[in-house]
């Protein structure tokens, strides 16, 4: 940032300009990092899917925007009922459990946690 001379009556306008420029930079960093994190999370979930069928291919992400400065990246699966069943096993009506293989339980939470930490490190590193 360069040194600039500002008269007292112009101080408020100069500060507003500096804050807007810094805010735009922060917004761009957070937005690009969120997009990268959503892309990586989607890829990780596809790779750890218990089956290569529709469930594995169903992972995707999309940007949801509410104006210029409010946005979010959402990672989702088109077969949302199955994600719930795999994350939180259920007893079946026939005395068994679904899913039968408990290795898949908690996969979504583990991927979310690791990618959330990666996202925070990336944002802080860029700022």
C-alpha cells in the first residue's frame, strides 16, 4: 500500500476507499477458496463412495448466491436418502442393519472435516 497524504476533511472518504479495496480482495480470496474446497470435497466423496453406481456419480456442488457479498458452495448428492442411511445406520424391519458394512459410516463427516480444515488454511494463507 502506498503512502498518501490526506487532509482531515478527506480522511473518511480515503478510509472508505481503502476498506472497499481490502474487502474486495478478501471476498475474492474466500470465494475462490470456497470453490476449490467444494470441488475437492466432491472429488473426495466420489472416490470414497461405497458403490460405483448412481450414488458415487451423484456427488456434485453448486454456488448459491444472495447478492454481491453473500454466497455459499453446497456439496450434495442427488440420492440424498442414501447419504443419510450410509452416514447414520438404521435397523431394518427384518432384524438386520443397513448398511451391512460399517466401514462406510461417517465417511461424509470425515471428508467434510478434513476439507474444512484445508479450506481455512488456504484462506488464511492467501490473506
